């Protein structure tokens, strides 16, 4: 098993971790012509409750 030979400095640790950024979720428009609200891809629309042209859930 690989074990570090020396302690990594705070600056090096923070420099390495500086690339751990959270990415914003990609949003698409709802396919329903009357809705067109932003939603996550491959997920039922929270506004109208449709997915792939079908009503799958009751809107909140």
C-alpha cells in the first residue's frame, strides 16, 4: 500500500483542493408547449408533471 513519505504542506493541499468545484446542474426547457419551465434532463417536470409527452405525476 502506498504511504506518503512526508507530510503535505497546507499550501499544497489547498492548491490541490482548489479544483474541487461544484458544477451547476444543466437545465433544459420542458417539452410541454404550455409549460416551457426549466427542468433537469431525464426527469419529470415539477411544474406540469409531464415526461416524454405523457402525464406521469400530479403537479405540485
